[in-house]
C-alpha cells in the first residue's frame, strides 16, 4: 500500500509541474495539493518538495498568505534549501507576508 501512495503522489506531482508549465495555476494547485495529501508522513524530503511547489501556484493565484503557510511547513521539514530561501524572502520579521516597505509591515 505504501508503494501505491508514493506512486500516486509522484504522479500528481508530475501532473502539477506539467500544469504549471502550461500556465494553469489552478490545476497545478490541485495536483500539488493531491501530491502532498497522498505523500507518506515519514517522507519529509518529498513532502517539503511538494509543499514548496504548492506555494508557487498559490502565489500566482494571489493567495500569498496560503503560500507563506505552505512554505513555512516546507521549511520546517527541510530547514535548508529553496523553501527556506523563498520563505525568508517573502515574510517580514513577524512571519507575515512582507509588503516591501518596513514602515508598512507594522500595520
């Protein structure tokens, strides 16, 4: 049964990347979410990868708060790498979506 889970998650992941390459962010978000849902909980590296890729279509759809949550979960599972870099780039000192201006981040 575990092999079926990994197959389903990897198939959904590949389909999500194809949808993202076709600029279909809505479909990509569904596929990446399915990949994360079907991933075994003990496979931290894969789950972090799926959550990182889930953040990309969320950003394209304008759902930056959900993208930050996805990146926060990904960087907790894998503290070094792209999820961490993108998370640090997107958030302010409070852990919320950065506005690009330090004065406006306080509001």
